[in-house]
C-alpha cells in the first residue's frame, strides 16, 4: 500500500524523469483499490510513448493511459 504523500514525492521524481519525453501529456495521482492506496498515472499520446515510462518510481507503481492528442479548448 502506498500513501498519498509517498505518491506525491514519487510524482515529483517521475515528472523530472519524463519532462523531455515526447508524447507525455500529464503525470498525476490516482487511487488503486481503497482510499489509502495510491499509484502514479501517466497520460501519453500514443502506445509508442509508453516505452519511456518506468513501471514504478521509488516503489510506487505507475499506470500508463493512452489518451491521444490533447488540445486546449
């Protein structure tokens, strides 16, 4: 089980790791299971962008969602 504070710390490290990776649209936190278990979520534009996302950061699992191109409204 990962606390929200642990996930926040890992999110910062993951954002730094992915800041120059093409196709990454966003990095955030999401719950897994109950209210006290958190994971990182990375939104990417295409399946090919997944290859540069690590499976975990500092013991915090990472989920990758392919969301396509993101445009401002």
